[in-house]
C-alpha cells in the first residue's frame, strides 16, 4: 500500500487539514486500521469497490463519500486495485 499526504496551500489551510491518496499494490489484500484524526472530509473512490467501516460499508468506484469526524478506529480492506483520494 502506498499512502501520501499533502498540506494545502496557505489560502486553504484554515479549511483543509490535508489532502491524501491511498493506493493498493500487489502485496495487499489485508485489513488496514484507520485512526481518527478529528477531521470530517470527503473520499473519492477511483479504484475497485472498497470495504470499510469494519466491513459495514462498501465504497463503490466513481463515487464520492462525505465522512464525519471519527470517534474510534475503522478497518478498511485494501486490495491491489484500491485507489482512494480524500481531504480532511
């Protein structure tokens, strides 16, 4: 899995904590634990369907999801074709 996080430009800093990208690779097919960061955000799925929220939610290709502020960890299943973009 490849994960990168970028800071927004100075103009957006009061509104956006960070932009991020998560891409699966050939060594994946495993659950990944996500810890709360205290920020709501948006997630866009550019890859295959992704199972998240400890198996309760399926994020489908091409859809955008509003994510509320997390209060506990969530597990997501990451596969080779997982590709998520988001900001918090």
